[in-house]
């Protein structure tokens, strides 16, 4: 079992839909949880950052962490064509020598 | 504010040629990383440098070498390029470790023919 599993996709939705992206993980030491967005032919950029469990909202984006289930989610409300990108989950334990562990990413296409 | 700068952006090599990918960050970050990204494989860590003066192997180090030249710069060298090294290469940096997240460069698209 890989440390981080992410639905492989791709995912195609109509404009205005609510999108749910998910990752599961096996390492109970993970404390920091992130979502990166990567547009075609660009580098990944940090979209959402959460420490430990709970929800975080930023505009149309909500990140949820359920440490008891080892499950994280990213919700996109009122999805727009500009949200079309690859989304990667990432997580890390604490400590100066920790490294991010990434999911493989899911490609989202929002149809006008 | 440049962030992480990678050069070159594109490169075509013949099998057996060598080249160095350059990476520089201006955020005073301690840690730097080199990844490759291939379709269906996600990001795979090649080498990383937790701090100036240290380097360590990642998941796929074979065929690569790195140099942490100073706190700002971290280069990746392919000594004898192979077609299997055709990929998109990303450099990233972080304040210290994974807990703060990484800042990525825009990538180098490398084709080995």
C-alpha cells in the first residue's frame, strides 16, 4: 500500500458543479495536509494548507481533514473552466527532516 | 519576487550527452528538492538537500548527481543521458522540511533522443 492514494481520474464536470477530490493515507504521523494545483505546462502551486484535523475555507475552496479515517478532501463550489487543472494532495509529518509525500494527482476538466 | 527559477525551460539531448539543470531560489529557504514528473507516475523525488552542504538520495536517484552550490542554488546533472530520462523536471524549495509546503519552479522539459 502506497503512503498516499489519490483517485486517478480524470474527472470532467459541467461549469457550476460542486467538485470533490479525495486522498487517503496510511502514515498516522502526517500532521500537515496540502492541496496543490498544477496548470498545464506549469509547476505545482500551493492552493490550500491545513494543520491537523478540521476544515479550512478559502473562497470557493474548502479543505477537510479527517485524521481518524486518514482521509482528506478538497471541495470546489461553483466550479469554473479556470479551475481546469491537475490537483495533487500532499502531506507531511513534523520535523525539520520531514518531506512532503504527494498523491499522483487528478486532472479536472470543467466544461463551459 | 522570482521565487524558484529553473533553467533551461526546454532541452533536447542525444543519448549519451551530459547536461546540468540549474535551480535558484531567492526566498532564503534551507531545503531544496529535485523531482521528475511523468504521466501516470506523479512527482518522484530524485535528490534533495535538507540544508546547505548536505544532499541525499530520493526515490529515483540512478543516473543523476546533484550539487548544492550555496544556499540559493541546487543543480541536477545528467552525466550520460538516456531516453528513460525524458521527463519534466521540477525544482522546489522549502523553509525547512515538508511542514511549510514547497515552492516549485516552472519546470524543465527534457527530451532525450
